[in-house]
C-alpha cells in the first residue's frame, strides 16, 4: 500500500489490507469484543497521506476504504449492522490517529480557487474532500463548521456534494 512502485498495485494492496482488517473487526463486533485499529493499516495510511510524490487523485483513491457493499460481498452471511459499525470505527480511528496531518492537508488544499476542470484542480479537490470526510468522522464542532463553510462557499458540485455528505 505504501511502497509498491505501481499505482494500481498500491491501491489493490491497500484495499486488500483494509478489507481484511474490516472483516476481522466485523467478527469482533459480532462477538461483542472491543475494537482496535490495526497498526499496519494505521501506519500505511499515514505514509500514503504524507506521500507528496503521488498525485492527489491517486492518494485520494488509496486513502478510501472498501465500501460496505464490498465487505458484504466477502461474507457468507451478511451482517449490515456489524459492517457499518466496523467501517465507521476504522474511519474515525484513522481520523483520530492522523488528525493533525489531515487538517494540514485540508487547509493546504482548500485554496478557494475558482473552479477549473484541469487535472491539477481535480486532484486537489479529490484529496481535499477525502481529508474532509475523515475530519468529519471526528464529529467535532469545528468539523461541522468546516463542512458548512465548504458547502456555503462551494462553486462546484464536487465540493458541495462532499460537504453535504459529511453533514
């Protein structure tokens, strides 16, 4: 996830790692055991987050966890509640572990430049909105304020939708 030279292989490795961690946490939820964030996932996430050598779209994809539907497809008997609890736990735990880095990244990328449809701007928006999504998971008053401000000031559908989803 953090070291392969091929972008697809990095993304795939991250998805597999996250899926395995999430499915194990689903089992923990089902058995009523306490949840703990996997250190390998936490550390790899941090390395990807700080890797400025990758473009924003690639980093945004690499930082996104498998969806609940993907996790359900990997289960013999689907437990939507346990999947939701486990996935929400990981998102929040990653946000807590990397809060300062996520906030710096968001602030750096939240330039309020006029909308442009070029690659650089698209990469910036994608990565900024992933950082925003993780910060929103912290459910702190300043996170809600950040979401509301982005929604109110958005001049494009991407930023508006990301803020609305977080709200």
